C-alpha cells in the first residue's frame, strides 16, 4: 500500500499537565491558575482550590504515568506531547532554586517515553502560570515575567538536554486576548483590561518565547523549538469584498503571532493597527534584537474554521475566538464546527506563508462516550471519533501531496482528560477511556476504545490504512 506520509512522520498524542497530572499540591508543587479555575476557561476563579475542581486530581497521571505511557506506546505512538507544570519546578515562579522533586518527576516521564520509543514533545507553558505570579505581577502584563520564564526554560533544557528534541514555548499563544487569566495569568478581570494591556502582555510573551528559543538553541544545538498557535482559517461569510476584507483582518489577528515567531519582527498590518488605535507599546531595542531568534517549526492546534462578515451579527456560539457560524458545516455538541478541509487549507496557508515545517499538535473530537460491553469487556465504540480523525487525516494527506512539509500529528487528549473549556470529564477526546465522572466519582480505570485499535492500525501502516 502506498502512503503520502513520510516514514519519519511523528504519529503521536497530546496532553497538558493540568489536565492529566492531578497531585496539585504534592512533592512541593505550588498552585497554578488552573487550581483556582473549577469552571474552566472563562471562570470565575476562586480564591483557593475548591473540592469541585476536577483538575486537582485530574486522571492521576502523576502516579500512573508509567502504565499510561505503556498503554499509549502499545498503540504505536512515536511521540508523546505533554507539558511541564511550571509551578512544579518553580512553585511561586520566582523561587531562588528549582524544586528537585518536580524536575525528578519529568526525568521519569521523559525516560519512560524514551524507553518506550516515544519522542517527548514538551510544552513549556500550557495554561499553567504559577498562581503566585498572577497575584504578584498580574501575569504577563508585567515585563518581569520575561526573565522568570526564560530562567524556567533554561532550567528545563539544561536538565533534559539530549533527551528532549522538541520544545514548544507557549500553548496557543494567540488565546491571550480571549482568556487572559487562564492563558497568561492576568488576574485583572477581562472587562477591566484595555487592548493596549493585552497587546503589551502578548509582546512580553513573544519576547520571552524568542529568548527561550535562543537559550534552547545555545544549550542543546540538536533541539528544535516551535511556536504553538491556535489555528483557525477564517472564511468570508459571502463573496462581498467587505466580507473578504473582514475575514482578512480576523485572520491577521491570529497570523500575527506566527509572523513574529517566524520572521523575527512585527508585521506591517499590526503596526498600522496599533498606530490607528493610538496604542503605543513599550518595545525596547533589546526586545527587537530578542525577536530575531526565530523558531525552527510552527506547531498548531486545529479544531475549527470560522466565518467573518462586515455586517453586524451575533458571535458564533461555542467558538471561543469569535466569528460567525458557517451554514455549510455541522458542529459538535459544544458548538465547535467540524471542517476537515479547513485543516488542508490552513496547512497550505502556513506553508506558503512561512516555509517552515508544520506540526499538528492538537486535533480531535470532544464527545460524550458510553461504556458498553463487547465480547465480555467494557469499551467505547467511538465510530464518530474514528470518522472525525480519519476525515482530518485524509486532508493532512492531501496537504502532504500538495507539497506541505508536515512533521507529525498528535491528536488531543489521547487519553481522556479534564476539558479546558468546561473543566469536566464528560467532553472526551481519548483513545483510552478513563473512568471518572463530572462529579469526581469513578475508579480511574483505563480501558481502550475502538479508536485505539483503529489508530494503532493507522500508525502501523504509516497512514496507508485510514
Ligand atoms: C485547546 C487547548 C487544550 C484542550 C483543547 C480542547 O484549546 O490547548 O488544552 O483542552 O483545546 O479543548 P476543550 O478541552 O475545551 O474541549
């Protein structure tokens, strides 16, 4: 059988610390913003951790990582994406010394991945800013965050040098405007923030990302660094030129982050926008120099496309990034519109624009699953998930055939985990089912789903059998 996927293609799965680890206060870990977000992305936050916050225990990966990684490796994964919980390493973000127990935990995770033949793909910051930095500095609004983050990144690369080849600096860096507390540890309520505040915070993250890239390259010249953006192709709602221009502007608001990471400077359309809004960012000469340290590849999540129009309409329900619904597309129960071809569109757009290898580090269908008995064992017959992933992989294959360089594909939540937007278990993505319910009950037993066998076959045939 022939396959368009190269033999080096990194078939994998993706997770994040706050959504799988649990053990939120063990072995010296400090609190992160997630520990006070029991309701998910848009809050409200609590003052202290509350028992209804499922992330405090999550799926207990902290204690079960070895069995979980073995189960995932048995599916054939060649890479495993996880994040380091920043507050496990620096409990308050600005501690004099890193927490050895935290570093040792990720030693074990990294070494287990390597023993099982999976390349660790590590997100340095995945919606897990130490809470102390949110309270003390208002998160990324403060320039002080840059040095703290770069020191944290240096600590990681010095420790895991030679073992971790792929680093991602910030998960979905362009989500900062939409979820300032979760994404960037900004404690000030969203409605009290100005666009200038948010742009300045984004600027600090961009500088920190570039400086971390520089440090990683210096400490481990064999390592590769990618930015990570939430990708969402924007279609004009109609062919009216006003709608096309509205779509272009909406697209720019997301492309801006990749442009800075790849080109090493601010694109003209952002500078114009800032000027016209009367926003003067604090950008120093040292910042400009820092930004020239560009990434090796571009990684992204892809869940949906959106439409944009110049006409005044209501924002689409469920689309956290705004936009209006596309009348031609179905949607998941949570209103996320399903558009496999959009993935081919975005792969071509990014490749044409940046000519950097692309890595799809999140994609998948959040759905309610039901355990059923098949041949005497409990499982989930998730044909809907298989269909979703297959349809998207067909489009990745098309993009590869178009000449796009794609490094790999790591579907989101390869093992069921706590959802970011709902903070519940019932929105599931996994190939592996975890017995835990929204009320926190459950045995935490792991069971493979039908999609597990399907994905194992996909990987075994290098994508020839989809
Ligand atoms: C992305 C985040 C992930 C993940 C995913 C699915 O935005 O990077 O952390 O959670 O979305 O979202 P949800 O869990 O809300 O379905």
